[in-house]
C-alpha cells in the first residue's frame, strides 16, 4: 500500500516538472492599468509607460529616441517616427517624398502639385518659384501666373493694377471696383457723388469723368478740369494786337460738346472786362466805312485785314463783325448754339446768377443780351436775350445803336 502511493506521487511530480520546464508556453504579462491594461508575451514584446511595443529583431529599445521599422531599429527624426514608404529624414527634419522619390531639400522641394521644383531662397526663406517670386527680399504670390513690381503695382483678382497716390500722397492699393488710378491720382468710380470721378466705358476703357448736377457723366475736353461740385472749368488766351492787350478768359464746359467762355468778351473800345461790346470800336473800322455807303476806299480793321467798301451794303465790311472777335479756334455762337445750351441745362438754370454749371449768364441779377452770329442786314443782327424770370428769346438789334455782350464758343 505505501509502495503504491509513493509511485503515484513521483508520477505527479514528473508530469508537473515536465509542463513547466518545456519553454514553449510563457506565463502571461500585463502592461498598463484598468481598461487600458494589455496582455503581452515577454518573448516578443515589452512594456514602456503603460504601452506595449513589439521587440525589434528580438530586442527591446529606447522608445523615446528610437523606433522599429520592418524589424530594423532607427533613430527618430525630429522626435517623430518615419514611414519610409512615403517619407524620409534629412538632418533630423521630416520630409514627404515627391512623387514617391527622394530629393535633396537643400536645392529642391515638392510643391503642392506634387512636382519637384528648384528651391530658390529669398532673404534665406524658401519659396515656390511656380507660384511665388522674390522682390526686395520679400516673397510675393504671382498674379495670374505673372510677376510684377510690388513697389509700383499690386494684384487684385489675378489682375495687375498700378498703385495710386492716396489723399496723403502715398502709393496705395485700392479696390478696382470702387476706385481707379488716372494720371497718377486716385479717384472714385463715377456714382452719385458730384465732382471728378473715374468713368468706365462699354469697352472697359477708363477716362477721367465729371459728375455734374444733371446726373450725367461728362468727360472733360483737353485742358479742362472738373471741380468738386461738378463744374468743368478751363481758360483760353486771346493774343492782342497793337495797343490791345493779351487777355486770358475763363472757360466752362456745358455737356459733352459745348465749351463756352465763362465771362464776356473784353471790350477793346472801352478797355473794360465784361463790359458791353461795341463792335465798331472793336473792329477799328474807319467812321466813313460805317456811315457812308458810297465810300470807295479800303477799310483796315483792327486785326489788320483790308475790307473794300465799294458796294452799297458793304457785304465785306458787314462780315467784319464776326472776324477776329474771338480767340483762334473760337467763334461767335449762333442762335442754334444758344438753343442747344438751354436744352441741356434748362432755362431756369442758365438764367440764375451763380448757376450750377459756372456759365454765369447774368450779372448782378440784371437782364443780359448777347450778340449772335445770325446776320440779318448791314446794321442789324440777331441777339440772344436772357431775362431773370427764366426765359430766353431772340430779337434783332441795330449793331450801331446797341452795346451788347459777346460770349465766344469753342469751334469743335
């Protein structure tokens, strides 16, 4: 009996010893705590700060500065692991491959389209030469694929525009839909505001326009300027002859076509500005040419032109009323010219002192009459007659009896 028990005990001990000494089954190990607790085998894994790592070629390693890739141990790149299928490490800096290829980051880089391009530098900074350019040590984005001079130009909506001087004289950017540059100065695009503005025509061309009271946009003639109230002013110089002085007259543009003198013609007879005009004195005709229909001598006018007076109605001397009165390129207006003026501005406006267009037809609230170029007879001509109640009419006047005013019109 005792012998049998001894044999059984020895058998159990042998089996137990066999199970724990074969080396094929490890006792389970655990890493972490609570829900993050993980089981691992000491034969192929190890635990660092609660995280299980796979041994690299059967060995543990320092996970702070190393990583295992395809069972090969590498140092980390700038503290990051590297996926060598898509990335590479150069001087401890991580780069993505370009089209699956390695490159030298010192002279090339991969742009956002996945294309390898040269790697220029601007003041030490890398930039994409496909999309950017370097100017004055600064990197700028190309405008519609084009480079430009950032000192003089700027980019808006992929279009290059010139910079323009603002109110303080500084070259500045602007929004092209609301402002524009003309002659180096910045203007608002024409809208409801009176005064100078940028006019954009149907072809996209830009001109300096003027917004006036009539709620229309007018492009000033050459040499004319628009003020803040929408009046278009200029000047013209009349060259004097003999004792007659050189006179500079103010001019005003009314509408798109008409440019008028903004003051009455100088009376060479009285020697006064804006005085009533005496045509006979102004032309310097000899008295006998004006009064004697049978005088056969030649009349010499103040402008140096001879006029034979050998016909009863002196048609040549009659025409002298219009010759030489206005500066070169200007003429005495006709009744039709006055009508066009009134149609544009209105009767009430033109007959108002200090009107909104700068024509200033009336002086001191008094009625005014002007000679026109409509000739009726030897001593009679048509006048444009403006009165303060807001009307204009024409009538015939005897040139010798009436001293009337003259306004010249640009002959365009």
